[in-house]
C-alpha cells in the first residue's frame, strides 16, 4: 500500500509570491491534515479536511488555505509569502477522525522563502 | 485551550533505559499518541493510549494517567538508531477529533 505522497519535496520562492502544495493520502483514507514544522515551534496544526470539507482549523492567517478533492487528494495554498513561512510542511492522512486512528505522514515539502 | 509540555532535549547511553515525559492540559481528551521523527524524515506512529496504564510494544512502552494529565514513553535497551525526536500528541474529543502536537523531545543516544 503506497504511503502519503507530497509534492514537491523542495520549493524556493520569494516574498510576495504564492505557492500550492499537494498531498495524496493513503488509499482509503478520507482525512487529510496539514502541519507546519519549524525548529522552534514544532508541529503546528494548519487544518484538516474530511470528505472535501474543512473540519478543523488551526491559528494561522487567512493567507493559508486548503481544499480537498473527491478522491481525497488535498492541496494547500499560501499567498503573499513571507520570510517566516519558511518551514517544512507536512501532510498526514488517517482513515477516519474518530477513535485512536493514527496519522500517517508524508515526507513533507520544504519551503524556503528568499 | 490546550497546552502540551515535553522536555526539549535528553541524552542517554546506549543500552540504558530512558523515560520521556509529556504533560498536557486540554478541555476535551480522547487519547494520546507518541510519534518518532528522525532528522529529515516524517514522523512515524509509535503508540496510542486512551485508558490509564501501561502499553508495551517491544522495547517501547507508553504510560497514561488521565487524572494527572501525564504520559511517558519508555525506551529500553537503547540503540544508536533511537536517536530522534519523540512527539507527544493529544487527540481531542468531539465530532471531528483534532490532533495537537507538543514541540517534541530530541533524544541523543551516546555510546
């Protein structure tokens, strides 16, 4: 069974640009979550999608948005990039949102803002 | 609100036992996860506790006390490959249960 796939692996952008990151969950998983990971802050929750609807949201500005498609693939968009957006963006999928179903993470997209 | 605390760094000797603590405060609790993350890699699932007590899985064990808002991960017979960050994550109760991570404990295993 293929794992969670994130593309691209690395991305370099400049301030003010926008970026779209992609995540394909494990087959059969309907929940996709996005996290930002930085050395000082750890894993910060961005949002979670289930059946194409945003179910949970973290404390990030509106420049961060996402969506989920009918095949459960998800995209995350960041507009008007700032230097502080440089981070590893991780996507995680789980079969459902109840009980102790663990999240399975992709290898992440490392975003660098110049 | 929610607050999850873990030590930032720990060092332990190969072959020894190490305990990594996690304390949490949350308005609704439905379980706690431990993940391992090697440098430059994705986090991988280690354990899930929802009831009080100890869950053992080979060299790794995880303990939970719901009344104290406390968990620990116990690693026995440490190996060099156990050098990694260990993330504690709380699963909130509610319809669409959100997972919130602590900042992680970076464990260095030395010879």
